[in-house]
C-alpha cells in the first residue's frame, strides 16, 4: 500500500501537483482508514488532502484516472483480407501511392479475402471460439484464446498484471517504450501465441491457416494497445523534469494519448516547430553580388551613368507560397488529432498566409472566419462542438467542398485532408476527389490510424489513395512537421 501511494505521489509531482511530506503522511492515514477497494471514495478522499488549487485538482483527476485504471482497449476491427509479414494492408497495386514500393504476400486458398469461395471465420467474436471448436481445432495459447473471443475484460487484467510484473512504473525515458512494450507482451504470453500462429499458418488445412491469420491480426492489435498503454503510463509516472526531454516526448507521443491538460505544453512545442519551419522556408533566395546577373535591370539602372555599370542588379528568387485548403474530419473518432492539426496549421500563418479551413462529420462547413475572430483555443473548441457530432460521410463532405470552392482551386492550391476515411459504408464519391486532384497542385491525406487499419471495416483509403499525392500516417507532432515540411519543399 505504501509503495503504491509513493508511486502515485511521484506521478502527481511530475504532473506539477506540489505534494509535501506532511501531505503524503496525511494521504497514508486516509488510505489506512478507507482502503483501496472503493475507487470513487479513494479519489474524493485524496482530492481533499493532496491538490491545493483548481488547476492542481484538474491535474490530480487526470493523474488519478491514469494511475488507478485498467488499460482502455479499443475495438478489435477484423479485416477480411490477409496480412503480410509486416502487417501491411496495401495491395501491390497501391504500394506506389504515397509510399515506397513493396511486396505483398498471398495465400493460394483464394483471392481478396480469407480464402475466396471457402467459408470464412465469423466476425462476431462470441461465435469464433465455438466455430473453431466445431472444426476440431484446439487453441493452446491462453493469450490467443482471449484475443480470438474479444475478451477485453481479461485482456485488461492481463495487461495490468504484466505492467506490475515488469515494473512499468520505473520507465524513465521515452526511448524505453519499445522495450517495455515487448516485455509486457512476452509476460502476457506472446511467445506461445507466435509459436501456435506460425504452426497454424503453415498447416495444409485451409481453416487452420485462416485461424493463424486471424491470430496475426490480433497480435498486431495487441501490440498497438500495449504500446498505447505504455505511453500513457510514461506520461503519468516518468521523471521528465528537463524541458528538452518533455518537448521531445511531446513531439513523439501519440496525439490520441495526450491529455487535454497538456494543451499549453503542446502549444509551446508547436510554436517552436512553426518557428523552425518559418526560418527554413520563408527566406527569399536572394543572391547579392553573385549568381545570375539581371542584364536588363542593370542597364536600365545605369542609363544615367552613360552605360558605365556603377550599379549591378542580381536576380532574386522568390519562394512561391502555396494556398492551403484544410479539410478536417472532426467526428468523435479523430477529434483529438484534429485539434492538434488545426493548432499547428494556424501557428504557421507566417509561411502559410492563405489557409482556408473546413470541418465536417457529415456536412462540410468553412470555419476560416471562426479562427480569424476567436482565440485559438476557443476557435478549436467551437469547431469541434458545432460540427463534430454527425454521422461521418466523406462522399457528402467532398461534394460540399466542391460546391463551395471548386472554382478557387488552381495549380497553387494544396488540399490537406485529415481523417481516418471511415465512411459508415456510405458512397465514397471518390470521383469527386479525382476531379479536385486534377485541378489542385497536390492532395495530401493524413490518416491518424495505423496503416494496418486503413482497409479494415468501413475504412475507404483504398478508394481515395489513388487520387492523393501523399498518403501518410499522422499521429504525432513529428509526423505532422514532416508532412508540412514536404508541403513547403514542393512549393519551392
């Protein structure tokens, strides 16, 4: 009990909540009195003893929730196609769109799915285990069983037990994230799962190969969830007192794992990134007393000197600043990432003066004036609150975008799209994006989801990717900076 409280107090101090020794002793007495079983009672009791202001109370609530909670597992989305060894969901013909060429891996059992005409595993997790047993397949790995039946309750317990066993609370540096992620997965039973997965994938029986591929998908899902859990724990317990280290962590951390209380720190890092890009791209490429002589202007300026060249004039190269139109999906699934994209782009106003912003979940609306007339924080919140609650429809949004500003799109226009492409199985209307792409300088799509999810469920990246100049995963500030740097470099 004392160890748990000591670790929690350390986490509070890292979250800028000042806790003295006497307050720690008071907290020990509180826990001795009420115990650790009732979470809400514990929260309310400690909140009386430890935080001393409204700001500290807010930090305390976030820290308490992270420290005393299980992992927040997302839904495991089943994809109806095979994964290659890297878990890549792009087919060969799509590899050239927004990324390098690569090789896919297929299965002779069929085309485009788990075996073509042969019966597939059910997507309903409550039926998978029974279906496998009916086929005479006995899964030995405990971890594989939990994943195959979508047992989130036991997975969260196993994750918490693994974190405790490997002393995740001792993580000190962001670079240790991969090590701790691997350690947690091994403790949960990764090696047994992989042994069984490889055996099933090499089987001569189609159904066993199918089960093996489902386990491979589940393994990738687990890796992402464990990695996110480690990131959240790092933000809670890591001793990151150095400003440089805090900034580095903020630049690399997954945006969806950053709490809103860190908004001010994010803004500071974003301003630094914007300043660096400004210095890099907003300079005029002037060549004084060197380079190419502008003969016409030199002669004109020296007419008064009877043609004697007292004043030479050298050619100047001016950077062509692009027009940028930003289309943001602000539906609930991506709203936190949209928050940071909008913040970043409007911090780049010096080098991107012609930014127009559009937001949608179903219908699309221009929000440029919202940002001009409000503070950044208020503008972002107003955009998310007013336009973030519809049923996502990319096809309708692209139609609205075309109706609003198709005539303003030209060879200097960059279209920047942020979204996960999850279209609720509506008509993609990809032909509209094709028309826009032909008219614009470039179309850049930033997807906050891992590439392995880009064709799972109702995701439609396969339909949209051919009409984009760049398609990138973007779920950290470093990702975002690289893409904007590419945008400016192409403009030069």
